[in-house]
């Protein structure tokens, strides 16, 4: 979520456009998530979607010298499994 906020691609309740994420719990376990991009037209929705994909690809591409372009605001340590 920090990546999306850093790139200003999250849903904006004022303009009622942006991206809403769902199935986030699947990210840590399966490496997948869901999203819905909302625009004022099908074309705008597609542009928003493409920006999200580009931002996620840019921020998560494998690279040994990779350094994120943002500072996470919270630790991402949840494994998605209950503690025994």
C-alpha cells in the first residue's frame, strides 16, 4: 500500500477515481492481490490500471542493488498464518 500511496494511485474519495485493492491477504501467501481501477470513463480506468501495474513492476522488479523509492511506514511481517 505504501507503493501505491507514494505514486498517488490509491482511490481518492474526493474525485471518486483511483484504485481499490482487495484480496490483499493473498499477497504474503500466494504473491497475488486483486485490484479495481475506477475512472470517469473506460479509457481513464485503463490509464489508471496501467499506471498501477507500471508502479508495482518498477518497485518490485528483481535487482540485487534494488533500493525502494519510498520508506515503508510500517513493518510488513504478517505471514498470513495464525500463531500456534
